[in-house]
């Protein structure tokens, strides 16, 4: 089973949610284990500035660039497909008009 990773912002959001709701409610809403949330809370209480610092390499800039390159490639392929489809439809429509006259 793959271990889930959570961002610092998500963990802080969970801790803010704990101020309003019970631990059980928060865990149910976010599909979390109470022990994990309790550990996050202790870690934050011990040192709020260093809590959840992680290794800082969860989302590298190069990974983001590669993601956008793939997206551009996908959009380019879709655009070319749509252009060809439009051209084919226009030719068929013109042929149908010519046959109807």
C-alpha cells in the first residue's frame, strides 16, 4: 500500500479544523487515522515554526516544468486532431452541398 503524503498547508488546515470539531469528526471527514493527526498536533505544539518542514523536495520546479510540457504536448495533439476533424467535416459538407445542387 502506498503511503500518503500531505502538504504542510493540509496539516495546518486539519489542526485548525480540530479547534472547531472533534478529533473523530476531523478524521472521518478527511479519511485520516487519529494517531497521525495527534502526532501532527504534538509536532506543531512542540515547535510550530519547524513543524511539517519535511525534506522540501516534494514538488521540484523541474517536475512542474515537465508536467506543463506534457500538458502542452497533449493539447497540441488534441488541437491537431480537432483541426483535421474540422477539415474533414468541411470537405464532406461541401461535397454534400455539391451533390444536392
